[in-house]
C-alpha cells in the first residue's frame, strides 16, 4: 500500500496520494461496474470526499480509498441493475472480439448475471471479492475492510461459491 | 488432523507458498480436501474470468484538476473517522462508538462546566479549540468522585438495570442496510469535581507567556461538581472482534442511539457565569470560541455542541417537537442529531443520511 512521503504540504501530499492511488481506485470501481466512465465518476467522488475530510498523510488513506471504492461502486451496482445489460455488453465488445457471436452473447449474459448476483451478495464478502480481484493483497484487503487477514480466504471462498452457483443456475434454466 | 478449512484452501489457490507444513501434508494425503481444493480453484477461476474487464483508460492530470477544482462543499461529519478509529480493545471500541457521541462527549467535557441544559445549540470551533480544553487541567485538579463505568450488556433490561432504570429508547423506522444486531451499553451516573487553583492557573498562564486574567473573588479553591448520566446506548452493527484478528480489526457500528440524563453542574464560591467568564478569558482559548460561547445566551440552560468547523457542518432542526442540532449531511458518510427533552440528552448518529437520522430520532420512543 502506498504511503505518501512525509514533509510535503497538504496539497502536495494530496497530489502524491492521488497519483499513487487513482488508477487503483478507478480499477476497483471498473471491476464492479464494468463501465470506465462511471468508474471514473465514482473514483472522483471518492477523492473529493476524501480531500474534504482527511489528511492525505494519514496512514489509513489508501485503505480508506480502497474501502470507499468497493462500497461506493457496489452501491451503484445495486441501484443500477436495470442499466447493466447495455453496459456489460459494451465492456465485452472491447475485449472478446475473438469469440463467435453466440459465444459472446453467452459470456455477456454470464457477466450480467454475475454482477447481478454480486449486487445481492452480503456487503463484506462482496467487498473482499472485488478488492482481491482488483489486485489487492490479502493484507491490503484486510486493512481496507478492517477485518482479520485470516477471514479473507473464507469470505472470498463464500463469495465465489455463491456467485458461481448463481451463474450456473441461470445458465441451466 | 481435521480437514482443511475453506479459507485455508482458498488461500492455497491464490498462493502456492501457503501450501506448507501440516496443511500441505494433509492436502497431499486427503482425497476429500483435494476435491474441495479443486472446486475452490474452479470457482475462483470462473468468477475471475467473469469479473475481468478491459482496463479503464483515463487521464490522471485531467482527473486531478477536476477533483481539486470541485467546489468546497461544507464538509460532512469527518470527525467520525479519526475519533472512531478502531480502538485497542472491543470495550474501547464500544466506548468510541457510543461516542459518535464524539460530539456529546466533547460537549460533556466542555460545556459540562456551565450547564443544566434544556436545549441544544451548535458552537463552531476549531479542533485546536477543543484540544485546548484539555489544558483546563492546568488550572486546577480534576477528581472523579464516581468513575465512569461502562457496562456492555445484551438486553435493554440489563442496560436499564445498570443505568439506574434509564430505559434504552425503542428504535423504529430503521433504513434498510442497518444491522439489527444490537449491543447495549449502560453507564451509571459519573461525577467529577474540579477544584480551581490560582497557583496552577498562574503557572499555566506563564507557560503561555501570559499573565493570569484577574480572578473573581473566591475563585481560588472554588469547586465545580459535574454529574453525567446515567446513560444508556444501543449500538447497531457487529462489534465482536474476529478470532485471531489484530487490534485493528474491529468493525464500526452503523448506528448509535444514546440517551443520557442531562448533565448538571453545581459550583461553590463562585457563580456559573463567573466561571464561564473566567474560563473563556484563559490563554489558549481562541477569540472565535470566546465569541461563539458568548453568543450562546444563557449557559445554564443550553447544551453546547461544539462543531469542528474543519470537519462538520450543523443545522438546527426540530426533533420530537423540540430544538435539536443535526450534524453531517445526506451523503450517507455520517450524520447525527442531538436534542434535549424532558431532562434527557438524546443522540442518534451513524453512517447514515441526515434525513434517516432525523427520521429515526422522530420515531424514537
């Protein structure tokens, strides 16, 4: 986790924090929302909130940002299910051009179903999954969410088992 | 050896180095765990594939300009974060929680010197002003004649028993997402006596390079007895510390509802007004705070809610038919409402919208 060097002015420290963490915060939000523009909106709102309330030199700054990114984007996901079909299709378009159209449609449907289920998952396992999938280490996830590192594997397993079941159930229907 | 836990197996999927020692030996020789490990691997891979997204393109410089150019709206209840940082022990975490009451505790420490309040009013202060209050110990001696003694219990009946019969309020109209896992806390009446010392006050003033303001007759040796509570609190959310976790792993509550007998203060040798004037004249108290406190009106009937101007905003609201102070805003980051009714101070605070906090407050019974 990035620490802002000491001895900087408040504004310099915030810029250093922003530069170090912006990509990761956008990445977390994009992982959940599968929409780069909305992910940037979320990330910027988070940094604006952080900037108003906290010092960039605070030790907890990166953890705060990661936690906020997971929760804010999951909240958006829960409130925006009806828009998901279109968004996930867009995200897929950019990635899976090698697949034939039918396969593309199937994967798109699985992704839609997965994010739908992610929005229904309990907040803690959902946040653990999202942060871990965004490349945070077990220690970083534990710190961001204020939980024991020993719990991460359990929560991750629970989230993945639930999501896979839900996606498979949809596929078999 | 018992079978490996799901958590251990999942970690082994992520980190081959986790396959060591007795766990690795067990996995090698246990067909059941191998099958579970395989399933965990497949679930992890499948979910990771479906969660994968193309990297979001962005321009950091533009984004930074947008963020720093955002209008400086009134900050929300940011004070919550530093004050409610996870504490060293669950009990301390609970204390910290009861005090999203940051506001109320600060109010006790501060306004406790003046009042038996019937209403509340916000006072804008700086954090430096609040910190300066701890220096009051430089002007005399503080002795607890009844130590604050927090009890953590599991039922409202036990809370009422521990708090001299003060019943925890009944909460209704909870917004969705708030945990219904409730922990109760109770504090019997606590009492502190502050005895002014002219010698200590003079020394303190000298340390600021200033002389002691002229002291009202009888101030030296005057006592002020402050009584707080009994009080009860309800904390919604999980407070337990997971086994094997570190001291920083305590979850913070989503909602705190607290009710306390209104604090009272009695003085000897000087009047409360003399006391107020004298305290405000001390070195280290900013002119801004002095001005704000003077604007309050009758200090013996008003509970001052210090609102740190760097972190929180406040608005006057009507709660349960009386004047109250609402802190925070509608972002859901944090908000609270404090009011005084029928001799009790009430607080509703948490990670919720101000409108939700006010709604809960109005439905409190």
